[in-house]
């Protein structure tokens, strides 16, 4: 005897005392990194009935991905992760979901994907990308749920731009035994482990050269080691040898599907909880009252940092103190200040932007989108879209500003 299907495929979750399927179906989540954790988060949210996903990953599927990335199969090797995940999710898990997929670096994508999202899920292993995401989340006051895994450990950090620490804050670290052994929580704050000096050196190398170091270049190795040792001396860590630095920055993080599954499950649940809190007014009066009661009695909470250890089975949560002087989320940060809008014709050269800025501020500027230098003679339409934001630095005194690009429209 077959059971009669319920009116909704989401019937079981809709029976929960605190649930609002309309909020789920009316929300958009931007997931950056569609690997072992990001692919699971995308699958989870699709099964929960999320309205829209924006998937971003520039990497191609490799054979070593297949033991833990369940959206991909052997026939997908060589294909882009984000676009393959989009097709599999729509075909296998939720045919009615809206999905956009991007295969370019996040720094080169239009800013509107951040503005469209209700929340960002960070699932990347690239620290320059993680920093870029953090900066945009702070500027837009967007909730940002970031995850990382390393062997037997996983962590999820929930960032509210107005209340707790962002990824760039120099927050007190959790206990030693619960910290991820290789992944630094911040590129901007004080290094908490010796390895963090090498990661910060990698960031400085990229800033200075606008490229990744070549593992086979002795000159790059020497430069990277010099930068790492400069930081190590400052914070009184033992110095590095060339080979050691290269091994750290080119390190492939060990991964277990079980740890990815637990970490992505925690991250997915924190995303749902955050969406409910963000849109709490859409609940009925009784549900809002019950919600507030649970919050007041600490039975509903979104921890700043959650760390899972597969070795002990412990899941530990910590509060992270926000740094009021943080270069990203602090009150004096450029991401907190008012934007300056530059109106340009889509066919104009980028140099017109800097001409306008020079006329207004009496300074020469150089521009960046993410970590990419914007050349003055590049076409706007080649690298910037309407609504994009860039950071400009003064060549006169290093002053920084955030600029919004606005295309002039034809009158008509």
C-alpha cells in the first residue's frame, strides 16, 4: 500500500514549531567555493527549498575531488565546478530552484551578485578571495557565514557586520587544541601561529606583484621567505627556510568527507537561522513572540565561531570580540564611509574615472577591484559593470576611498 503524498514536498520541515517556508523560498544565497563544503551547502539549501542560489567557483573538477564532492562524477572531470553543480542540483534535487553559476574569480564578477544576495556562504580555500568577500559583506552589512576544514577539524564563523568580529579582526583565539592547524582566521590581525606569517607573506607578495608566486622560481621563493621572516621577526616566531615557506603556501589541505559533511551541515543550519532572524518580521505574531523567548533564554543562538573535532566528537562554540580599530569593520574603515559615485559612459576609458577623482580631490589615484590593479587605459566595459565598486588609493598620500561606478543612461 503506497502512502498518499503530502501537499508539500517540504511538509516535514514545515511541521517544525519555528519554520517559515516562504522565507526560505524568497531568499537568495551566494555560495563562493563549490567544493567539498560548498557543494554540500548548495545541495542542502536546494533540498530545503531555497529560492535562488548564486554559485561561484573558478576551479575545474579533478579526480581527487570525487571521494568527497558528491555533485560530481567521473564524467565531469575537467568541467567547471559551479556550472556542473548548477546542472546537477536542478536535475537531481530541485528543478524549480533558480541558479546562476559563475566560473570567474570572485574579484572579477559584477558587484550586483553581492547586492542581490540575502546572505553569503564562504567555502573557499583561497585567502585573498576570503578577504575580498569579508570586505564586501561589511560594506553591504550582509551576513557572512564562512567555513573551513582541515583534516579532522572543521570550523564555521558567523559574521554580523554590526555586532561581532569579522575575518580581519584581531580576536582572541579559541583554545589551542581546537584551532585548525594551518588555516589562519585573519590576514590582517596578529599572527596566532608561525604558519600564519607565511600566509600573510603570500598576501603581501600578491599585493606587491599582482600575481601568485611561482613555486619553481628561486627568486619568488627568496622574496616570499624574506617577507615571511620579516613578519616572523616582528611577532617573535622562528624564522623560515625557502623550502619550508613554499611547502606551506602550496599546501593541499587534507580532507575527509565526514568532516565536510558535518561542517557543511552546521554552516547550512546557521544560514537558515540567520535568514530567519534577518526576516523575523515575516513570521506571525505568535512565532515572533516564541522566537524572542528562545533568544532571551539562550535556546536559539548563532555562535560567532563553531569548531568541530572528528577526533573527539566535540562541537565547541566561542564568542569573538570585535576590534573597534579593525581596518575592515572598524568605524574608520573605508567600508564604513560614504561612497563616491562616478558617472561614466559605458564606452569611456577607465582613465576618465581617475580624471574625475583628480579634479574633485586634487590627487592622483590608482584603482583596484579586489586584488586586481585597474589600468587607466582599460575600457570600463571590459572590467567594470554598472554598480561595481572599486577601491582607489592616492599616490600622493596613500589615502583610500571607495568608488561606485554608475553608467550614464541615454535620455529618451
